[in-house]
C-alpha cells in the first residue's frame, strides 16, 4: 500500500484531525505493515521472526475488524473492507 493511498484512507475514516487510535485507522496501519512484511517474506523465506510477527499482526487486525464490526455501523465496516480489499470473515 503506497503512503499516499494510506494517507487518503486515514483521512477518509478518521474521527477527527488528530485521530491515530481509532479502530479504522489502526486497521489501515496494520494492513500496510502486513503487506510490507508479506513482501519481505517472499524474498526472505527463512525469516522465522518476521513470519511470527506477521501472524501476530494478522490476528490483531482480525480482532480489530471483529470489534469494529460489532461497534460501528455496518456500512462503514463494509466501506473499509472494500477500500482495503479485504474479505469479511
């Protein structure tokens, strides 16, 4: 995910100008880090530490998505999934 796209998504889903901790913003940031680690692991296949970190981030993002779906309006949840190209679990 490019930095420009990430910034646009954060501006679209944040609650106020200084929002860095809402569920939507954290999901966007985790998705960017997951994509970066995935690209790293395609080159460095034996990096076990990075693989473990990737699995932890995926689990964390899954928990954030579950919480966001439960707390927020379903329309916003679906827009976020579409913007990040994620599936609904």
